[in-house]
C-alpha cells in the first residue's frame, strides 16, 4: 500500500519533512524520522493520498540541552561603574540552533537571577 507520513512545522514556511515508512509485513508500519527544529508539528498519515482516521496529529518536538558553543550573552559586559546595576542576557541554544526557553513552571516570571563573582583579571 502507498503510505506516507508528512510532518509540517506549524506557523512556519519550512518545507515539510517526510518520514521513511517501513512495512513490517504484518499489517503494521514503522515510520522513521529525525527532526532538528523544535516546535509543534502537524503530522499527516495518508494511505493512497487519503488522510488516515484521526489524522492529522500534533507532535511537539522540544529542543535538546544547551550547547555552550551556540549559547551567547549580551548586554552590559565590557564596562561599568561601581554601585550601578546592569543587565546581562543569556540566550541558550541547542546543537541545532533552537532557542531554549525557561520552563514556565520553574520560572513563572520567565527569568532567573544569576550571581556573578567579580574578579580582578580574566585570562
């Protein structure tokens, strides 16, 4: 049978991804796929071009852990004065470049306080 699986990232102009469909020769099929963009996908399973019952499905793909090589900081980093508060922002990204957001349950304000130690010399 002609079975296809298409995964389209919601709210995106990305080209939909296709899964590789393997026939188990027992009436069941296995789909293999690898997605690198985090987000909500619409997954459509079709038989002979006709969507299967219950299709489309929603698949949520989460970012992986932070990759230090793709994580960056910005803000007041190079100069400052004593007694003045400054903001430094850190954007974490996984190895595919997906932004990693704070867990709303753990950080209801969407931020965390990080304490820095002052040092006399770097390097």
